[in-house]
């Protein structure tokens, strides 16, 4: 379930660019696709900046 913050949209192409970019360890993978642990996410934006497919977006 998403809440205010970042979500992964259908554009995730499993490229791996976001691997290890999250300083709080909130990003992880399921079957190769990126997922966000909302309890850990600090909304720093590092994942949005690194994603070449614009697959991570911010919900207001």
C-alpha cells in the first residue's frame, strides 16, 4: 500500500541503477523489480535522480 512519498511505477525495467543508491536501505527487489520499504524511506530523492526510466515518482 502506498502512502505519500515515492512509488515505483510500471516503468521499472530492472536495470539495477538504483541498487545500493538508497542511504536508508529502503529499496529492495522482488523478481528483479525495485520496491520501496515505506517504513525506511526518508524521501531523499536519490532513487528518482538515478532512475533512467523515470519509474520512481513522488506522490503528493
